[in-house]
């Protein structure tokens, strides 16, 4: 198995990500990196977009970036490294860690270092929403409102419990907007509901909303749930838990290169777990990509017949 010729690791740490229990992980990871004779440059973010600004300064050869933070921090780092040859290794240290889970990044520091040494560098698609890069998944409507409410009251570390009241209030108070969704000049939806556009299959609490999404296929997965009331939302959630929602007649599941989403009034979105722009939204696949470090390929036992060998 060939080893990656990585000599310097930039360790970007977001102290506000997740539940705040990453201090020991950071200490153990720093020791494991130095034990592997790697030069470590540690950087702690201080404000939003700080990770992007710092990542743009990294341009030396034989270098990798490890991100110790949540999906939002990975999103920022990817924004700074998109189109470069510097690979990113996302560490599972945030609240959801969707990308780290999708890529099967281990949580043990020594195993992370092993991925640095023996893993594969792959190209990951980058999406664009209203001129802003994204890497994982966008939600328009219901979950955009949940994230907006959470962002309005967030002051520090969060956990899954932090979502309870925003989710509960949104569930009872949300008015599902009428959406006009156009794919390559074809109107595919004009009704009340909620929508997602994803580059990976995973979403919060184990849901696979963009069930068939692959991060390297040059396409985005569009999922639209026709929905006017809360009871219909609960039914959609149940079918999504079973990963059978694309089979339903009131669900649109398409693979697209670009999509436009309009609503009668401004509707919030979430982008990679953080509050995003309001509608109207123009979403597409970017012509550039970002490089990721992932574990070596291994044989897998297929549980779900529609997923490839890298997705179990």
C-alpha cells in the first residue's frame, strides 16, 4: 500500500464546534502527529470565515489539512482550498460530522494519522448556492427555519439537544411555502413543500435524505417533499428513515447539474449546517473541486442495494 508523501499538517481547530469535548482529542491528536514525525502547524479559529482566510494561505507541497471542528468548519476550509492540490482530512469532532461519517474517518487519533499516511486522495464535487460554495447539503424551508432559529440564540458549543426547542417550535409554527423549482429550464415542482440539494447521502440523526448522492459524480441530488401540513412531514420522515422515500409519488428525486428554487416570499435555507441565504436560490455544481483524504479502499458488505462499494 503506497504512502502519501505528507510532511506538514495544518491542524485547523474551531473551539466553538460541537459540544466542547474535543480538548483531549486535540491533545492526543497532536501527540500522534508528532510521533509520526509530521510537522504540525496548529491554528485556532476566532471568528466566522476565519478558517477560509487561513486555508487560503496554505499552498506548500507535501501538505495536508486536518479540520478539528464541525461540518461548518469543514465547509469554510473547503472554501479556501477548492481548486488546489492540498487535501483535507475532516476529523469527527463536531455535533453531526456528516462528512467524516460519509467518508468513514475513524475517531481514534492514531487511526487518523494512518489515514494521512496510507489513505487515498479523492476529488470531491463542490456546489455553489447564490455564488457561495457548499460541500454537503442544503435544506430549504423547514430545516432552514430550524437552523435560523438556532443561530439566533446560539452563544457557544451546541449538542443535539440544542436543536430541540428550535425544532419543536418550527414543527408547530412552520407554514410550508409554495416552491417553484426549475431544473435546466423545466419546471419540476410548483406546490407547497420543502426541498434539499445534496452532495452526500447523510443528514442529521442518520437520515439519508439524498439517499443516492455521491461526492465525486459531478452531480447534485435534488429531493423535494410535497407537504402542506405537519402530519405529512411526519410521514415523509418515516419513509426517509426506511430509505424508501424516492419511491413515493409525492417525492421528487432527481440528479441535477443546476436548479433554481423560488418562493412567493423569502424562505430561509441552511448550508452545510449553518444559516444560508433566503430564496430565490440558484444552485449548481462548480467547475472546481476540493481534494479529500479518505481511508484505504476495503471490501464492504452491501446492506443497501443502491449504494456503491464506498457506501454502506
